[in-house]
C-alpha cells in the first residue's frame, strides 16, 4: 500500500534542505569526486607515461633529466644514450663529459649530467646497483626529489603515488579538489580524497587533463568531461563533453 500524501498543514515548512556533505578540504562530495575519476577512467582507460626506458634505472635517469624539459626532448636524447648506458656501471664508465654529449639538447644538461653520474655511483656503492622501491631511499640519491621518486615508484614499481607537477598543482587548486600552497600539500590531499580504486592512474589522468583540457591560461571547458561537476571559478561551460574513450595521448 502506498503511503498517503502528507496534508499541506502537516508539511514542516521550517525544515531546511540538507546541505550536501563535502569531503573536508574540498568543494566536492565524495560522490562527485568518485564520478570525476570514473569519467577520467572511461576517457583514458590505460594512461601511460611516455618517458622511454628499458628498466628502472633508465626510468630513473629519464625522469631526472625531464625536469624543466619535455618528455619528447628527453626521449630524443636518451634513445641513443640508453643503447650504450643502461646500467649504473655503464653510466659511470661513460663519465660526465661523454654523457653531456648525449644530453646537450636538454635544459640544464651540465648539472643533470653531474647528478646522473653521482646517482649512478651511489646506486653502485650503496644499493648494489638496484634502484630502491622506497621513497625515503630514492630521495637520498643526488638530483632525485620527491616528484621524481613518485614517478619512479608509480611507473617502475606499480605503486599508487601522486607526483604533483605544474598541471596537477593547478588543477588541485583551481577546482578546489586539493587546495594547497605547496606540491606536498596538494599531493597529501589528493592521496586522501581520490577513491583508492582510481589512485594508481590518477596522476596520469590529471596531467593529461591539465595539459590538453584544463589548460593554464584558458581552460577548454567545452571539451571537459567533468564540466557539470567542476566548481572552478574560471569554468565557462556547464555541459560535459561526450564521455568516450580517447586515442592514447602522449604524457
Ligand atoms: S570545467 Fe573547465 S575549469 Fe573545470 S575542470 Fe573542466 S576545463 Fe577545468
């Protein structure tokens, strides 16, 4: 039997509509955050980093070289480098000057060459030539910061990490998804609010979203699959773009 409709004089007109419960520190409910990442996962089912490498060591070197450089530029240089130096021993044998010849097209190459040789040396002497799968150890290596360590842990060791680059930092703040003054603050909040089943790929999804859609100067909201959910002040469209898998894009 259906419930009888309440009579007009039984309706409590003083009752206020309940406010949606936001995830602390964000402008979104848990359901909204889940939906954002569900859509990213449909759009880009298997995102991949594009830094070319043949083992954890060459990945570590490639990531260290990629600071303030494009991945395409790094790949161009490392393609021939890794043919001759794909282990810490071979890299040390190459030496700073020869290594410099391979990576001269990459910004800050002099410093990076010194760091790569120093980190190769440290790997040989302190880690039996094996790249550690531990952040605390990785950041002890010369030229390896938290972001580099997070990329290596994610791509080489399958760990769910959040390497906050300029795109992720902007998105976290712009959308009010993970506001923070430093990359570490944004990283910590994203790690907390992103549903665990989406955490492994989230770093790549956010980079791609920032690079191709939610761009720094002018976000392309009409091409954005989360436009209806987004609460950014800069938003220019409420209508989400069609949710279809995209061809693989270079990260
Ligand atoms: S709607 Fe616009 S501002 Fe919001 S995430 Fe999409 S592109 Fe960025």
